């Protein structure tokens, strides 16, 4: 693992007042209101490619060789189907991306990082969708204890919430914070990961954010805060004056409440 200086790009993530860049999409069914997230910071747009899969969509960045986000529409029926689908799949580079833009298996080999799903395999309603979720275009390098601990608990909590509420829109992505970022092979390692959740019935939303470290803490933030951190408005169909804060459940390991608890911070990043 070596550091790479991406000063202009990392600084651009924190710029304010930039015009929004709407990402066109061929699969509006994965997005709230049929609208893909807006790149509020248009300097994120170069080198991006929108990819559609059966059960999720990705905006991939050639600069980081990771997604900028992955989007899903979770329903109670889909979660039931996912729970009945055996967990299998093979990690693979995405053939829809040129070799000089995508991650390869060799980038992650012996890196010390997991290949962390953004759209989780546990959300996938059938074997074909699950295999698609193992594309490296849906991955970021994640610290193993985060990926297998608090992050799995966040994913499980969101699935339980989707069953309780009937449906949710979810956008998951990395946060690259700082002027010098680590890489594994050609892939940039995020400093944080987020999972934004929208309940379309109550028109309320919020986001989990977790540190990409072995001793990860997590917090919940507003969508406005997430936009400032990432340069991405994840739910552009939800007007700012209509946004209420969704009360997010505590991470629940493997979907079982009352088990292991995870450290939480009141402010982060």
C-alpha cells in the first residue's frame, strides 16, 4: 500500500457552491424519483461511467477505480427473496469498463483490505443479481474489521428497516477526505464509507458514516451534511425544504438486535 497525492481532486470534494451535474441513467428504477444522484461538485464528473445492473446501479470513477456511489431500491419482497438466495459469487473485474479505468483482482491481492461491497450481496434477490454484485466496479477497499463488523451490522439494520417500512432507497459510497490518500495497486482507499437511506413514504432520510479503519466508529448525519462531505446530492428528487431526518436504527450484527454493540461518535468526519 502506498500513498498517492490527489490534492486537487480531494480538495474539490469539499468545495461549496458548485453547479449540480445530473448523471443520466438508463435504469431509473434504482433511484428515488427516478433521478440519479447529482454531482454537486462537477469536478467529480470526468472519468465517470454509469453502469446498470439488475438490482443496483453504479457511478464508477476512473480516477479512483472505485464507484462514487451504488444505488438500490429495497422492498420487503426483495429482502425476503434475498434471504432465500444462497450467498455465492465470484469477484471479477467488470468487462463493461476499459482495463485502464477498472480495478483488477491483482490490485487487492495481499493488500490487507477486503473487497468491500457497496450494494451488498445480501440485498440481491436471485443468483444472477448476486453474481453481478461481485463486480469490482461495486467494491471499495475496506478494513477487514469494518467490513465484517460494524458495516455488516449497518447493512443488516437497513434490510430490517426496509422490511418494516415496506421500501427504501439506498445510496452507498466512499468518502475520500484529505490531500494524501493510500492506494492498493491502482485503487484509492477511502477514509470513510457512507450509506444514505430514504423512506419515500415519510420523505425522511439520513446517512450512516463509518471510518474505514480496523477500530471503526460510526455516526448518523443529515443528507445536507453528506452532500457537503462528498460533493454528491444522493437524493435530488427530495427537495431540501421537504427533507426530514430519518431515525436510523443501530447496526445489528447479522440482523439480530440486542447483540454486539458498536462504538458511535457524535461528530464525524
